[in-house]
């Protein structure tokens, strides 16, 4: 492939990427949430993923929508993992000096432990269960909307959400 063909391929891929993002601008943010990223951080992850995609567009083997979609999803997944690793290294929980009643401190610690355990349990779910659950709860999508997005049946969506909730219920006793 000549240098001109490579440059044209990069332009075509960039055009396809721009068209995909323009057609569904919130897609990477929603994908980030489905990967377990907090809704407050999802836009940052989406923008970082898009920037990474833009910079590495030459690595895309084919600008076909399906392949580009899978490629973008992988970049978003890697970006979400990077954020989780970064947060895990920098996890510091500040103590609130204004707490006067020690009972409030114990209650606050208990609540944080329960939330941490729950978040770990959600992250530990297989992606096939976690993704429909998060789309249902965080995005408030219906089973048919989730089914359309994940390319599975609405019955499968309902079944996966049910399984995810059952697994979380079993974990809840150990938190």
C-alpha cells in the first residue's frame, strides 16, 4: 500500500468515525456506564476513548461500521479499566472532622463498606449480566431498548437482569 493509499484510508476511517459519533453522540458515555464507570465519570471516559481512537485511527483494519463499533468498544473498555486502576491507586477516604457523634462515624463506615462491597459485586458480574443490569438501572432503558442495543431478545434481557439481581442478592448477605 502506498503512502497516499494509507493517508486516504486514514481520512476514510476518520470520516466514518465522525459520522458514527455524530449519529449517536452519547454512545461512548452509555458504553462507559455499561462497563461499570460511574455516571459522573462516564463523559470523561468517553472523551478519552474518543481521543485515543482518533489518535490511533490508522490501526483500525477496516472502517466498516461493525468493526469500527467493536474497535471503539474495546478502546472504551481499556479506558474504563485505566480509570479503575488509577482510582484504586489513589483511593483515599477523607475523614470528616465535623462528625461529633462517634455513632455517626461507625454508621458512615458501615454504609461505605456496604457500598464498596456492592460495587465490587457488580463489577464481578460477567459482562453478559452486568451490562443489561446497568443499562436497565443507570440508563433506565426498557428490555426492548436493551435488547436492540445488545442484539439479543427482550426475553434474554429480562432473564439476564434477573440472574444478575439473584447473584447480587446472594452476595448481599456476605457484605
